[in-house]
């Protein structure tokens, strides 16, 4: 199979495979068959959360109807069934990300909690006053605020690498900001507000040449691109299950064991202990040291089902098809009078942010909703980025492999309706 490298990820060429059968996959998502305000639903808010295939819904029902029990502490049949399903999901995620071993996969509530865990556990242990943390100007608030909190706690300083007018990271400026004071780097793989795909493998190599650990926010990449963590060689990686066609309230933190072993627990109680006395607690081995209390068992099982579902389709054909949608949507939206796309990076995922004439993004979203079209409108948890582009908010259409070109045509028709209302 012919392939090319992009940002450390293998992406197969669409010409090497059969046409993507989107109609077949749409049948797996029951919510897509409904109508909104009497019109067929067009769901274009996938960067916020994705819809769930029937196999994920079935996995959740199976657990609660036939396997519901706590894990790791029971010797009865139901507990053993639940434990096996939970542990199998960890192996599934490990293989999905090409991580070295299952114990490097930590289940958390989502990418946000994963970043907070690293900032509080690694950051408060190893960073001190005068140290610098480097992020980029396109980060989600979840990859800004935890580091600001850490800086307030330790006296460290947060530095921001700039971007150009197309929404691309200025790599040379990023490299200049790496200096002896830089002790940690945390960057988005894909911008949730712009769709920019950062050259993370190159950035990781730059940091590692200076022995600086790197966290990659993969919330927008894991659902849409093949991610090989051994190839990327990042030290930490996070993603959220609900953006990967899985349940809400579950996510993954990957960490290299050599870092996780040195980090203190993030929370105390439950499975994270090995032995407890009133004088001292001995902590459990990885990954349990970071999974205090009863976990989101159903969420983990549902995430495993989602990962298996996506893996069966294949991230390469998913990415290739979504690129077709992106190219088509970019062309069609560019023809709409008064529409300006915010973020036109050369390397981009299936996200388009835009402003429409003098119409506020919330008004755009409200009118489209009446047409049965779901988009996101606002600052997308990226207020500094909105300020960088001089806009209060954008409308954002984000695509998944179950979307179609016909739905993009409906979006365009809906935008013409918006213009008719405001002119």
C-alpha cells in the first residue's frame, strides 16, 4: 500500500483504495436518522463531540444489563467479567496508539483531566521558579489554564509560540523559544478551532535534543488520524473518548513509564494503593497508581468498543475521506458571499472556522439550527486565538467520516438563508 508521512503519521493515498462507503457507515449511527425541526439532521459539530455507533451503545447496555459489578476487588462471576472487559479495553487502546505496553495507558475523564494530571503530578514535582513551559498560540483552554495554575503554584513561566495569519505554527520561532530554562512543552496535535495539523514529530525532536519532555494534546487527532506513539516518541499523549465515537466522561493519558514511575499519585484512594497503615501508604504499580477509586467502568468498556469500531474501518481511509470533505467544503464555502475562513494552513484536518459578513457567529448557528444543521458557534475554548485573529467568535463546521458532500451542500444553502435574513 502506497503511503506518505505527515506529522509523524502514516496516511494512505486515496487512489490506492476503493471509494469510501459512507452510506454503509451512516447506518451504524442511529442518531443520524432523526429529524430536527422536521428536517433531516446534519451534524457538523464533531470537533466538540462525535456521535456513537450502535456497537458502542450495545457495549454500554451489555455492561449495565449483564456485567455490572466493581472491578479488581471481587472474586464473583460478574466482577471477573467486568474486570476482563475493562482490562481488555486497556490493551485495545494500547494497540490502537502503538504504545509500548498497557501499563502506560491511564484511564482518566478526558484529555482535560489528563493534562491536569501531568501538570500537577509531573509539574509540581519537577518544575520550580524560573523554569519555562512552552505552548502554542492555538491551544485549547485545557492546554493553557492547567499550566497557568502550575506557574502560580511554582513560580514557573508560561511561554507561547506564535502562529502566522494562516494559522500555522512558526516553527523557527518555536525553536528559538526552546532554551535552557524550558523544562516542559505541551502542544496540540490538531487545533480544535482552526484544524491546523502541527508538525509534532519535528517539534518533539527539537525538544528532545534539549532533553525537554513533551505532551501532545491528541483530542482532535486520535479520532481522525493514525497515531503511532513509538514513532512520534512524545512523552505524554492525551485524548477524549467522546470525540472518538465513544462515551462521555472517559479519556486516556499515555505516559512513558520512566516518567510515570517518578510521578506521585494525582489522587488518593481505592485501586491506587498497595498497602495502607495510619503511618504510611505504599502506592500500587502502574497504571493503577493513577486510577484512584471506582473508575468509569462502563465508559472504558464503551471506549474499547469505539476504538475497535474505528480500527476496523481504518484511520487511513477515514483521514483520506475526511480530506475529501474538507477540500469540497472549503471550495463551496469560499463561494459564499461575505464568508471568510479563519485558518487556512496547508496541513489541515476536517475543521473549518469562518465568519459570515457582519453576522454574529451565534446568529449563524441559531438560523442553521432551524434548518436542521448543527454547527458550533463561539470562541471554541480558544479565546486567545480569537484575539489573535481579531474576531469575537467564529462559526465552526467539523466533519467526521459519516458526513457527506450533500450535507455540505445543505450547509451552504443554510448560509444563504442566513444572508437573506440579515440583508
